[in-house]
C-alpha cells in the first residue's frame, strides 16, 4: 500500500473484533483508516474528508461517479460489496441528496464499520446484508444511475459475480444513461480481465478499461476498472482523468479494446470461475 499504519502491537481487539478483519489507523492522515480482510486491503476511508481517495483504482471508480450526471446533482447509486463504504461516502459528499444502497454478505463486517467508521447520518445511505447476486436480482428495472460492483471474498471475486447472467441483471437495473463500474483483480496475461470485458460488453455494448500501465502490460498484479453503459460513454473525459491521476493510468477503448478481448468469449454461469488469486507476497 505504501503508507504507514498503526503499530499492530496496539490492542487491535478493541478496534477490530471480527475474525480475519483488521482495522488499522493510517499514520499519515489523521482520522483515516485501512480496512483489511484476510490480509487484503479492502478499503481506505478518511472520516474527516470523504473526498480523499487513497487507492488509485478507487479514484478511477470515482471518475465514473463524477461523470454519470452533472456535477453536484444527486444520483441513485447501488454498491455491490460494502467494505468501508469509501465510494458511497464519496458520492454522498460530492453529490448531496443522493440516494444510495449498499449490500454485503458479511453482517459482522458491516456492523463493525457502522460502529467504528460511522458515516454522516444525513446521507441517504442504507446498507443491507445479502448475497450481491441475489440482491441485484431483486432491484426494479432502470432504477440506478450508478452501479459499482466491487465484491471480493478475501482477495478474489466469486465466480457467480463474473458471468453474463449476473451482468444482465445489472444491465436491467441500470438506467439508459447510467454507468456500471466493475473492479477486477488480475495480472500477467490478464486472461480473466479480457474475458470479463467480453462478458460485460455482451450485455452493455459501450465499455472502456482503465488501469496503471504496469498492470495493463502484465508486469504485476493489480486492479483494473471496467466502465460500461447502454449508451456511448464520456470516453475523452474518463481517459483524461485517468491520465492526470497521481498514479497515471491508461484507458483502453474502441479498436484497442476490441484487440484486447480478441479471442475471448463471454463467460456464463456454467463456466465461470473465481478471479485469480494474487501472488502471496502482493500485500
């Protein structure tokens, strides 16, 4: 992560009573915390400034949130995978009055975040406990401007959240001008990411992919972000924001994206697999 955290010799049981979950103070920013699940960094939140986003891939998710509607305009957002609610807090801060719902399968984790990292109670944000695939299937048609899919079990996305059938449900729930944003963990040949882009595009024809250059070249494992929609995307602005980020990212779109996914077919429930396991020394 490249940032200092509180010495783990401190009494963590008072901070993180959930097995497998660590809540660690960011020693470089007051009132900021890292949430780790089974040793994997899942979230970073700055309770004093929700607009501060420490992880580069989260900033690229936020770029889509910034562009889904005119600046400051409230939106309706759904978050699959709650974590510490970093993106939801960002949307509530930058788009006051937004209606947001998040879901996570881990009730103990959600309760810990609610107690230890409380969000602004004025925010119109509700968090439910459920399987993300089941939960999105119960949403009404065309009810969301933004859907963020950022579900990990440990360091891997479950197979049932990588298929055409899953993305078809998300597409159904997304409004015509809305954006689906998917966080993908992958590395090396990026076979999983290529298949995921092909899968998303089978139901949402307009898509782009952003990642740091080293990850796109397969030099290291990391996070790649897919942004997709029913209609043409604000590609120029998404690309500009990715490029101008402090950890400069690249965007792949159009014919370059066609070449990126060439030879990779959409994934269906019958052949879906979990996302790749990161290298043991990654974190």
